[in-house]
């Protein structure tokens, strides 16, 4: 069933295939990593246009690689069918997996992040291939159900598989909701890297009344923390804000008022730009700890390096398409958290992210402007036309 539920809203524009497909996807309750049949629906729809479907599943994660054409250049739409949990369903104005139209908006979990974009990928392909069945290159869709989860067996797995068999992507548009206040106002051309660490500072446990016989790791940590917090890691650059350091968790103490704890554990994160590397940051942190002479253990976990797609063929094709169909000049930036673009960019692919307004993503009453779905589909189609017509 793909007919949206109507409330006080005006009649649904039944002529919008993008809206209808978005509704059909929202009805499939695909809480990460469950795909709930979304990818089958997409594969069936694009099989009619000559897209070959390949399932690149890994563990509980469904991954779909759909490709039409054998020749370079290869253009890829990338996205995810999984959604974050709804939270308390009764807090929603309408059931989260029942697509509902109200006042020009479509409500439902995944409406903006990112089932609307996936639907727009599909309808953009349908329209361009209806009038240009032979393109000077290939189109593919890379769809995972593991973007909102650990992101280990999703896009990263597909990219490894493609690389192993020498299948290279030239251009990639990720459908993440990049827009800020109106559709197309922001295009992400990169993302910061993210480096996590767990720090354990070792002291000597004892009685608070006999501090000479103990060593308080909280006091040691206070000095180390102040030093780390005061660091200027870099100044950022033309495309990135400066690298930032934040503690996320600190734990110490036994719960008793009269015990100096023996150990303190803290976790911190560095969001970093291209002025630093994982190695340069790790080295600086280690040097600071060494300077304080505290006994410690440090464990690192790297979520992804920074990437940047400089102005070039793809960025220009995207800019022109947005200008033409949304009437705005997009700001190119590298804000926000990490995305699956971090797995694709290191292969040398030009990657940008463009999708709906992100004001309600992951929230109760997630929604997308219904008119934006058609505009987004028109922009995606125009990007393909700009890239392939230039050849
Ligand atoms: Zn997303």
C-alpha cells in the first residue's frame, strides 16, 4: 500500500511518483539494520530500466548494488534504507511508519533521512532514461541498511568489494539531508575526520585522610585535561573549521566519601580537518601525557578520516542544477557528523552530499516538504544531464 494517509491536508498530488515512492518506503519499518523490504522494492522498480541488481550482504546487513551500463564514467547515487528508532511512538502526531500529509509536509520516520532522497534517486533515473536511453557512461545505486548503526558492514563493505574487482566510481552523490533552511542551500563537499580515545589514568587507592599514602588520579587528570582542552590543534582552512577536542565521559570514584580512587577513565573525541592526520593527533596527545608523567593506558578508535571534494566537474554540475531548479546558490561546506561519504572518497571518487532540509532528522515528527521531493528529483536528474551532456 502506498497511498498516503490524509488528515487535514489538501488532496495528495497523485501525479508525484517521488512522493508515492517515499510513502511506500516509510511504510516499511526499517529500523537499523533491518531493511524491511525497501531494497527489494527499489531493485524491482529499477530492473524495469535495465539495472542489474547484486546483493552484497554482510552479517545482518543488506546491501544493494544496482548498475546500468558497463562503461566509464560511473555515476553513483549512494544512500541508506535504514532509519533510527522512533522513540515513544505516542509522542508523534501521527504513527511514525504511517506516511501522513499535513500542511504541505510528509511526516514519517525516514521522510528526510533519507527515504525521500532514495525515492528521488529512482524517479530521476526513470525520467532521464525515458528520454535518453543510451548514456555515455554508467549509473549505479549503492544502498545500504547499516548507515545509522555501526556502519561496518554497509557501505564500507560494498566499497571494498568493488575495489577488489577493479570497479571504480567517478562521481558520487550521497542523499544525506544536507539542506539547512531551504532545499539546496547547503551542499556538503567533505566531512571532518573523527578520532576517539579511552584514557585510563592510574593512581594509588587510599584513605582520603592519608593522602600521602595514595595517589589521586582525579587530581592528575585535572592537569592533563586542562592541557588537552587548551591546545590549539590547528587553525582550520578554507574548507574546514579548526580541529576540536571534547571529553565525552569521565568516571572515577568508588561512591564512598572517604576513598581516594585508584583509577580514572575518560573518553574523548577529536573532530579533525585536513590540517592534521590521525597520526599527528595521536602523537600530540601522547606527548602531552608524557609531559605530565602520569601512569596511563590509551586506546584509540578511528571512525574515519577527513575528506574533501574540491570544486571541479561534479561540484559545478551540482551547483548549476541547484541554481536552475531550486533558485539558490548553495553554500559548500564540511559541517555535520560523519557519513558514508568517508568510505567512498578515499577511493578517489568525487563525492558530495545533497538532500532535504535536516531540521527534523532523528526527531519525533520527522518530516519533509512534499514539494521538495519533486524538486530534489529534478535536481538529481539535472546533475546527471549536466555530467553526461558535457561528454
Ligand atoms: Zn542519513
